[in-house]
C-alpha cells in the first residue's frame, strides 16, 4: 500500500514540476485511502485473521507445555469468552486473569506440589497423545488420574483459607495486580477486574466437582485427608457457599 502511494506521489510531483505542497500531499493521501480502502482493507483483514489464528495456535501449543495449568483451569474454563481451540463459553471471566491465577495457585500449593502436578500431567498427556502428535484433551481431562490430581491440588488450596476473608482479599489483589495486557484499549475486558463477585463465581466453578465428590462420600474423603484437613476443607466450602 505504501509503495502504491509513493508511486502516486511521484506521478503527481512530476505533473507539478517536481514538488508538492504539504496540503497537496495531505489531500492526495486522503483521496488515496478512500479510493483504495476496499482493496487493501480485505488484504489487511486477511492478514489480521492469519495473525489471530497463529496467536491462537501458539496459545494452544503453550497449553500442551503446561498441561497441569490447563487441567486445573478446565474446571472453570466455561466462564471465559468463546475462543478458537478453547473451552470458553459464558464470558464472565477474562483470560487476562490467568497469570495472576496461576501465581496465586503456585503460592498456595508450593513448589513440590507444582512440580508433581507438572510431572504427572506430562505423563497423562503422553498417554492420550496419538502417534501423529494429536492430543485428546477430553480424555486427558476425564482421566481418573487427572481428576485425582486436581482434587488433591484443590484440597491443598482450600486449606490455605483458614482466614477466609483475608485470603480472599489476597487472591483478588494478586490476580488484579497481575492481569495480562488487554488485546486493545477498546477490548470488552480492557477494564475488567475480578472483585468479590468474580472471585465467588471463579471459586465455586473451580471447586464444584471436588465439593460434590466430598459430599457424596464424606467418609472416604475424611480417610484420604484426615480429620483436621477434612474439617478445614469443609469450612472453606461452607464459606464459599455463602455460609
């Protein structure tokens, strides 16, 4: 597009004796943009779409390298807006929260659990990846080992909420202070914040299946966690449920 415009300037300058005034150049630019918008607009839209698809593909590939995070966020991924290669649906949450969320989880579970989660999920991912490198993520998410791993992680997280209000404020602040940049200033989530309502929606979705399993067989859950940990987890779920 720039090359075409330069050629047009050269032609007009030759007609005018070798030079053009600033006003003439401005007028030519406005006319050129108006005349060529349709032709070049399609080109730039296609280039934008290709870049967007590449960005989505890179995001998808990154998820393959961090399967533990993806498995954990699957519990609430339906709360994100729809997006290529993702499970988003409702749009209540913004993906800008992901860096802060992962940071908060890491601080609550510690490096040992993080390393174990990465190692176990890498093995699960390998188990459900075909010879040509295609991963069946649905089977990864429904694998009993994945479910047990994420439940164990959530149990550890729940036990850090001894002072529920204080920990909730800490999580909200950590996520909001580590939001990823918005795609552009007018993006729907450009001014998004988690807040207490967002925290509640997020955590209820994250812990929903875990809580249902505990409620379905509290005796087995108590045997797994022990009396003290089970009581701490139950207290957290009670707070989360509005108790």
